C-alpha cells in the first residue's frame, strides 16, 4: 500500500488529497502543517475581518474531510527537513514520518524588507494566514490609524477587510500605481479613485525610509503617523525543504507537467512551486488558489499512479473586488489591443498571433470566463466573430458547430 | 447523468425559460406574484442575434473549473450536480472568471447563482425544460466524455 505524505494543508494539499482519492481509496495520507487549524480558505481572511464569513463557513472543506478521506492530520507540527534517500520527513519535534510519495505544498511567506527603525514598532502585522488576521483583529480599535506597506492584492484586501473598524488607512507602495501585478495604468487609476472615495489615502512611488514607534518617514520626506503597521510588500515561496534536500529550485520549486520535482517521488504544488505560463511561455510562480488546487490535484492523481492529464494550461488570472467594484483579469498584456471605457466600467483586450493573450475587466465582469477560455484553449480568433467577442463575452461569437458541441454535446 | 441540452434550431427566443427559471427559484407559489414588476435574475440566459437564439445554463461539467477554482469551497459536486452553498460564497467571482460558458452569475445577495437543475426548489425537475414551448431545451442522458 502506498503511503502518501503532504506538507501543507491549504488548496494544493486538499487538491492532492482529492486527486489521490480519485485513484487510490486505500493508501494512508498524512498531512503535516505548522498551522493548528482544520483546512480553511486563506484568501477569506479579509472577508473574515469584514464580517462576510466566519470561522466555520470559511473552512475550505467540511469538518469530516480528513476522516472521510483517510487522512491523518498532523497539525501544529513543522517539517524541518526531507531525506529523499530514506524517504522520510523529519519534523522539528524530531519525529520521523516515512513516505512513498510526497507532496510539498509549503506555500509562501511574507517578505519583510529591512528598514531602519523597524524594531521599534510594536504593533506590526502581516496578512497571510488565519493567525496573522486574528492577531491584527485583536489590535484594531475605532481610533486606529493603520499604515499598510504594499498596494498589491494582499495589502488592499486587508484594507477593505478592516476599513469599517478603524479610523484611517494609509497605503504606501514603491510602484507608481496600485495593483501593479494585475492592472494597467488606467485601470489602476480607476480603482484607486474608487478606494480613495472609500477613505483610503495613497502614497505611491514612495517607500518607508525610517520607522519610529508610531510614525513612518517616507523617502519623499512626508511623515505618516500610525498606531498599527501592516507589512504587505510581497511574498517569497517556501522552497528551502526542497533546496536543502538537493532539489532544483529557481524562483520557486521547479516542477514538470505532473508537478514532479527533480527529487524522486517528491512533488510540489501551490505557491511554493513554479508553473508554465502558456501566455508568456515562461516558468513562473503563479500564486493563485485555482492554480494551487489544480496543481495539487494533478500531483495527487500522478502520485497514486493514475492516468491523469498533465497540468499544462496554467495562466495568470485573478478575480478580486473592493467595496463592490469587481475586477477580473487574465493572461498577459501583450500585442494589439481593444479598449473600452465608460464610467466605472473598463475593458481592455490584448491579442497577438490570432490568439487572445490577456484581458482586464473592471466593473462589468459578467461572463468573463468565456474570455479566459479563449486564452486557456488558445482558440484561433479567426475561427470566431471578432466583433461580437469584443462587444461582450458571448457564445454567439462562436461558429454554429462549436456552439452545438458546447451546448448539446457530451459534457466535458 | 441527465443534463440540460439546448438546440438552437428550435429556440424561438421567447425567453419563457428565463421566466420559468426565475419563478422556480423565487420561492413564491403564484407566478404573477413572483414575476410581476420584478427585474428577474434567471440562471438560464438567452443569447440572441438576428434570427439566431439559444439558451445557456450550467453544463455541470465533469471537470468543473468553477469547483476546482472556488476559493471558499462553496461550489461542490453533489451527485453530478454542481451546487452552490450561498452561505459559504463570499462573491469573489473566481467562478465567473473560470466558467467557459459564462453560466455563473452574480445575484442580489452577494453570492453567485447558477443552475442547479431545480434540485433545490420545489420543482424537482428543470422548470426551463418544462416551460419551453418548442422543446428547444431538453433534459436527458447523452453520455459523458471519458
């Protein structure tokens, strides 16, 4: 009987468990996580603070998940190292866990740039997991002046989550615009204006030069007083378990289309691993929940010896909203473009070599998945009605035959 | 399993499927009361262009990108039917980003909504199929992609 071990307990780990169990109902699975919690949805921590979910509803799978799937959860325990020769995981407690097949889904950790005076700040938080969110929540008061360093997805979701429970929120970022990883300049401006209307203050193209216990001096010379500091500059993949065991690591853990690392019988998935981005043809870390789940599932099926499909359709994609304004983006922003803007509705499509490469939708995001599918499937644009697809995502743009297959053929 | 299939050749573009869907999911007993002076949010939608029209609703895919990508675990497969737990859904719209058919949509409540083949309302069988006057929407077994 194959013994499976998974380091990590979030989306990639759950995908792996569900992948293994599609093939092998018997082999015991051990899940090791340094977090002492039942599997929960990491991206929901901002919704938790906002009050849109709670500890029970944010569980990523039901309370019986481990039992139902024959999983032994070792929660609150940290993997110190992997011995790929002896096929053993060594925990920081000294315990040794043997495995036949291992998935490393160790996630990422916040990156904290060294800044003068940072040790003088007592109320400093990150915003990555449940415990960090609960710690931040403890410190919040209606009088709090919050400084968030980082105007990316994590920093701004944090801002939205706590906005109604604090006095002021100031956001500082080195980039010249907010959400630079997913938005273009005009899109960033539109979302920034919306966030400013909700009370946020931004200092862009700027950074903290020096911290005092209750204020930050920015590079521009401005002084921002604060009571609570949230560091959301960026994340780094947790690759050391693989690297220390001699596995290949670049930006993230190097994996193939079945999520195998260079170490025998060791797989990697989720935010610690690289994927092949079909829109750029490059290996990169795509730290996105759907990507993590699908990598984990692919790994699980392969670990259990199943005839799984390779994971070869990865693309960057994000659905995110702030105070009711929704944003959906996917792919890469290269090639020719179509641009439409009206009030708080913004659409930009990018195409090259007869393929849709990427898009940005703000405001009206209805049926965006039709665009995502064109990118993922690399559908030739010459095979569809380009004007209709530019107007809005619709199946009417496809040929009668393609439509018949989609809507009356066997389900895929 | 039985799924909803549409044949655009027979679709009249009458939108009755949308009204039957909205009524079935309204929780009301009286159709006039449920739909009169109400902006409906059906889970099946007609696309129309010139003399071509057809209905689109969830295909209940065997490899559902919406379920795999759901960040909260609100979307699950229950006996082949892709089901939404609106208590768990936070309305992040990752499923709208993922669905190749554009069959998942926002609702009034903040959660998303989608066709659940009328398994959760008193109809029990898809109301759009029953209400289609020209049999352009059918509910039947057509095999699965292996």
